[in-house]
C-alpha cells in the first residue's frame, strides 16, 4: 500500500512539473523567422498571447531583437532598448499582461518591417476589452503647441475565440486541479 501511494505521489510530482510546458511557444514569423519583408502584424492577428507563453525569434547574423517602448516602436527609434539580444535564437518569456514591442535595432530594418507588437492577455482571461479611440480636435487653431485634442476610449467586452491549432488552451491551474483530483481518486 505504501509503495502504491509513493508511486501515485511520484506521478503527481512528474505531471505537475510538466504543466508549465502547457504554455504556447510561438515562432515569430513561422518558417520565415525574424527578417526583413515579413508582415508581422498579419502574423500576430491570428494569435492569442497569454502570460506564460514564449516568443522564439530565429534569425541570421546582422539582426537583433530589442524590446522597446511604445513610442520607440512607433518611430523605429533605436538605442533606447529595454533589452537586446543578437544570438540568432532569442526566446522571450511573456511574463506580464499588456502590450510588448520588439524591433531590430539595425538602422533601416525596423522601417522595412522588422518590428513586432504583441498584446499579452492575463492567464485565465475570457474576455478581451476592445478599445475604440475617437479623437475630436479642439476649435483652437493656434500653433501646434497650443492645439489640443480630446481622446475618448470606449471599452466593449467581447469574447475571445482561441484557435486550437495555434497552441494549447488548457490553463495550468485547471490541469493541476484535474491531475490532483484524478490522483486522489486513484489513492482512495
């Protein structure tokens, strides 16, 4: 009896160690990799990124993967990176929810499309706020420093449909609960 309990406990430990592997690993650009001439906004449009997932950037020499701020991403500004790597195979764990921005810091590469923006959802989120900004210019026609704009954002919750072909959708906590329940059933 003690050996069967030890066996069940060992199985539980092994399965729980494997649970983090349920996160999805995305290869940026799929078979094209991280290079000039790939439309990364189209690539991300079919993906749902969740905290715990990873991005794998595969690229040849002469490129980098730099995490940058939103403003540096929009303007392709290099030199202010939050992190950088040029190893040719960069894996970035998505540890926090929100928008994350990446680009190649070689002059001209970002402007030629080597930039990626991903929106990362919190683990377990079932709805996605959809923001629709609308901008109304003020009636002040003064110099640019005197012009004002008012931006309003409307958040409308919508359900997220996850394409099962893009990766595993089972959350680790749910899997842990199922494994624990099944294990307890086996012991009793």
